[in-house]
C-alpha cells in the first residue's frame, strides 16, 4: 500500500463501545460493534497509512497491517489515545464512548435490595475534544451519532470540539449501530458531502479518500 494517498501518514482510529463497570460483574455499554471503526482503520491502511487502532471490547479480527490497542473503559481509551497522540498526524474518532461512568463502582456484586437503585454517574473526559485541543495536534475527524436534527448537532460538535471534519451518522430506526451498511454526511468548515448507504467497508474507503484530500490540503477549507 506504499503509494496510496495516506502514504507516510500516522493515523489513529478509535472504535467500538466502551464498558463502564457498575460492579465486578455488570457494566454500562452501548450497541457499537466496532465494524465502522475497523473498516476505517482497514481503509486507512489500504491508503498507505501507518494505523493504530484503539478499540473497545468487540468481536472482530484486526485488519491487515494495523496495530491494535485493546481497552475497556472510556478512561482507558483516553489514556491510550493521549499517550500516542503526539505521534499522530490524523485522528479519526468512530468510537461510541460512554459519556458517563459510575462515580464509585461497587467493589462487590451489588445485591438485590429496594425497588429502586439510584446510581451516581460522573462525566467521562471527551477524548476527541482533548485531542483537538492539543497544541500542534493531529488533523481531527469526529463522528456524530444522532437520531434527530443530524446537521445541526453535527455542525455544533464540529465547532464545540474544534474539529477539522465531522461525519454525521443517522442512527434512527436501527441504522448505524451493529449493522453491516451505513451512510454518512461529512461536514467541514465551508462544505459538506453525503456518502450514500453502502457496506461499511466501501463507505470507509470513500470517507478515507475524502479525509486524505482535506488532510493533504487540496480542497478549500
Ligand atoms: O461500531 P458500529 O456498530 O459499526 O457502529 C458505528 C457507529 C454508529 C458507532 C459510528 O458510525 C458512530 O457514529 N460513532 C460515533 C458514536 C457516538 O457516540 O458519537 P457521539 O455523538 O456521542 O460523540 C461525538 C464524537 O466524540 C465521536 O467521534 C466520539 O468518538 C467522540 N467522543 C465522545 C465522547 C467521549 N467521551 N469521547 C469521545 O471521543
């Protein structure tokens, strides 16, 4: 893959869900299978990049030519990403990171007790925003999984997190999460492009080609 559009570019991709423990045997998580992120990592490797894939717990084989770091929680994903961010040119965040974790996971299995069980959750760090805020940090591409007002929320995240690009993913009606196909609308300051529904592998190739054109500075920003 040496002569591809991302030849010599160091790419980091986050993928999959995170798992936030409630006690030693239970956790909070979401429906992400990791397929979108693994497809993006594979497409970046095909495009010639040196790819590091930081993945939550998934049941997928590592794409050819990709280095994989497995994590479980959002805090572990944050540590793994921040430890490697300085050596990264391009960061693509496809992971469905838990926004909250248990303030104090129980050390022993929580026993069945009263009819209600209040749980106190605290906010996890935003990994993508932290990478985007790094001085001389990488070119950053976020994903935005939304069930409504796709464009408004995606544009909001592009600005609020200080990103270079964002891929808006309509996840209403069972779309996006844990299925083999997907569609995205990609926004950047001054433009957007809709990538139609197709296999996640093919979609990832189109997304990576678009990112490569922006990262290389060939499109107006
Ligand atoms: O894994 P699959 O089954 O293939 O499904 C793919 C997908 C639907 C998970 C994927 O295409 C997708 O949309 N990923 C983003 C999911 C999401 O939860 O987005 P968000 O809108 O909550 O977060 C916005 C962005 O910030 C994302 O790039 C996310 O990775 C990042 N983020 C969010 C919270 C946090 N604490 N740290 C982050 O880095």
